């Protein structure tokens, strides 16, 4: 049989994984066996053929001399489908339209543990001897690998001990226990847990299941690539893969480069956790002193020995992405799938967007592996806040305006008349602090990258000095929440909570109905993505204007609650008497 004929057979849905394995292995030297099987329509090799295959397959294969063809055989023979499902390969319609390229999403978030990790873990355990399984397995993990090992052990009926750091969230601990595994909490970091796990391995005679640096684990992860090439047999220009320790990209690269070497493999890491990129550049494994923890699934200080060897030899290119880009990618995935992936699961999507922007490509096809979706709920607020900045659809400024009557309104009118059309205000923070100057923290929607500079220059042109904080992490993470404090200038202040309709002109209506003599001494607003915005306003209203103020509230027509007597306001925002 010709090689191309074999490749067609490999990707036919009607054939079993075992059959494809044997076809590949025997095709060149045992054509009569294969041809006979095909003609008979049995779709399974003979017992003799299987015996020859397994004898040759297991002989002389060590991690140091495994080639892509060897890994191909391992991947085709991997035992993952006892626990894993063939996840979907879906087009990201909205993202594809925006990028003018076809983007395909490999949905590993659909697995039982919402991660690809169970593939490698189970394949490793499925290849253990009965004696090894009887003694049980052990691993160190605080995340997806732990759940994969626990699920695999549950399926195989063997004991599983998972060593986790004490700092592991209770949700993850309970998830592992629910799968029947024993949890041992040791130390403050993964390194502490790993050391303890290796000690228990020797003491209990258990088998250690490595999260990435093991040929069987790599082969299990490689089944993702096998599925992808079978699911999509048309044009595929590049596959983007997140890298932590390197197990996933090693499996994917081995399979694709053995079958479709024309497809580019592009590895993706966080800019603060790029151990593999630094190792490839140095031509030796590099240990990072520290790693960023936002993408905890890829926060690895030292990549595997075997994964480094494979990745260095087969991966075409590498990219880094930052936190804002990943947050924007999480949103992109949600828009197309209505699923929320974890940061590691969004790395590949963030890289595709960055790749298209850099290379100005059109009409190409890219695949991104959504490798995990174990997102902590309490991180969603941060992700939502940073997503718009990551997409460069929000610009943030610190603007200085004169502390004089009408200046606030003039600034709001300038925002409404900026070039490019009306802008939504995403955030507005202000607290009176100086008799001459007011410092306002403001966020605005933008149409694309680089627009914040143009807006900043426009503000300056109209007499409003400002700082562009769009790319300032201190401002985005902290300062935006700290605008305010006590002041002696806010006399006769009334503190009001309003619900504004989320539409252009709502704030100007508020300002136009105000009496000119009422000074705004505090203002806080942050867009929450709802139909209504919640706004906190401090207004300096003389006692003689109380009736007029009541009329103003009635005419305005916005729901309101007065908080002037709230003890929290008095403690943090009102000057002590």
C-alpha cells in the first residue's frame, strides 16, 4: 500500500483505533495481511498479526530513542476511551468572522473532569501490570491532573493517593475525594507536595503518575491530535497548543508531524511562565525562580526532560501572551460556546488573535485546543474586568479638570463628541480633594488597538491634562478601587445611590437637571454589563435647597437611595467633625 493510502485509512471514522494501529505498522511489510482484511471487510487484524505487532511495539522503545513514528504507534494504541470521550472540534463562528480566518476549537472542556489531563493519566495507568495496579498509584497535583488520576484509578479499581499543597482550594479537594481518591495535604507549594509524593511512592511501593514527563502520558495526550485530523481533513495551517510542562504539545506534535508535517505547531506560554521557551532558547532545561499564577494550569518552573527533547525538535514556533489577552480570549470562547474556560484553556485562542494581528493573515485555518475549564468562580470578576482592556476595547485615563462650576459637564460633553462616534463610559471615579484641581479616573469604550493614544491627545487639545493608564497594571488592579477618601471640602454633602439606564445621554440628563450651584463632590460608576448602571454620587446641597433637591429627584425619574446617614460612608468618605 502507498503511504497516502494508509493515511486515508488512519482517518476513517469507521475503523477502530486498534485496527488503524495495525494497518500503519504492517502496511509496508505486511501488505497481504492488510489487503486481505480490507477485502473481507473484517476491519480487524488477525491474532497472528496482533501478536507480531505487540512484540515489535514493546521491544527496544525507550524515551530517549522514541521517534515521531514510534509515538504515532503509541498514540494509535493508547487506551483513553474507557474514560475520555472524543471531544468536539467546533468552528468559533464569531471569532472567525472578526479575524477573517477560520478558527476551530478543540473542546477538551467537554471531558468528564473538564480537562485533557485524564487522557495521559489513564493511558499511563492502563499500561501498568496487575501487580502495579494492586499496589496503587500516586501523584502530586493541585489541579486537573489530580482529577484525571482519581478518575482513572476509580475506573481501574485501584488505590490512588493524591498529594496536594495545603493551599489547594477546598472545591478541588472535594472533587478529587468524590472520585474515590485519598488526599494528603502537605506543604505550601507544588514542590513540597511533589517531594512528599516521591517519598510516599518509595515507602508504599506505588507507581508515580507524572503529569507530563512520561511517554505513556504523552501518548495519551496525543490522541487529541489524532481526533483533530480525523474530524477535520481539509486545510489546517497551524495548531496552537498551551505549554506547561510540555506533555500536551509533545503528544500533539509527535502525531501531527508524523502524519501531516505541513501543519505548523505553535506553542503558547504566559509571559511570566515561559520555562519551555527559555529552555529551547538556551538549548537546555531552564528552571524559573518564579512563575505567574494567573494561568495556574501552565505555571511550571521546570519542563520535563522528554517533553523538552520532543518539543525542541518538533515545534515550529513559540508565542507568549499576557493576562489581559487571556482574559479577552476567555470572553471570546464564552461568546462562541457559552462555556467558561480556565486561563490555561484560553492561551491558544489568545495566541491565534495575536498571530493574526502580527502576520495580517486572511483565509487561513487555525485550531486551538481548549485544554481545561476548571475555573474558580471568584476569578470571574477579575477576568470580566480585564477582558475589555485585553481586547483593547476599553481605555483608562486619569484626567485633571478644573475644580470649577461647569467643568465636569464640559468634560462629559467632550467625551460625547470624540472622533469615531459616541463612547460608552465604562468607569468614572472621582472624589473632591483639592480646591483648584479635580482628578478623575475614567474608562471609555474604544474601537480597537492604539485608540487610547488618540483619545488622550484629544483631551489635551481641549485643555484636559491626562495620563493614559490603559496598559498600567497598578492602575488596573488597584488604583481604580482606591479613588476617594476623607476630605474637608465636601460641605453639605448628600450621598446618593442611583440606578441609571445604560444608554448614551443618561448622565447628561442628570447633569442638565441639576442646579448649577450644586457641586458634585464624589462620583463612582463601573459598567457591569447590565441594562442599568449603578452610580454613587456626592452632591453639595445647601440646606435651603432641600425642597428643590427633592423636586430634582422626582423630575429625574431614576431610582435612588440616600446613603448620607450610612455609617460606612461616615467612616471612610466623610471628614470627621
